C-alpha cells in the first residue's frame, strides 16, 4: 500500500513550500511504517497535517487495520550528520 500511496502523494508533497526531504520506510520485523520529513520551518512541516490526499490515504490504511500515533510529532533539529568527504 505504501508503494501505491507514493504515486498519489509525491506530486503534492514535492510542491509544498519548504520541503527539504521526505522519506517513507517499512520495518518488516515489526510490521510498522514511518514517514520522516525535513522542512525549513515548523509551519512548512504542518502543511502535511492538512494535506487531503494524505488524510484520505490514512483512512485506507486504517480500514486495513493500521493504527497511527497521534498527535503527529514535529521535532526541531538539534544537530545533523552528513557523510564525511574522503577525497
């Protein structure tokens, strides 16, 4: 379902103000899914809270037995890592 959801969600998410990165992942061992996104500011991140295609998609997941952690958590970046150049 997550693979199919990408086709619907990607265009809208990519067009949102302030998007820096969006990752969707699955852990087969725990049967869990996650979305992690990085935005320029909190207001930009909160666009997802009202993104109707994502809300509609969530209803389909719930109908198949999924549960969601609420409220949606938004974290301020405290530090970050990037690959070290080995040149």
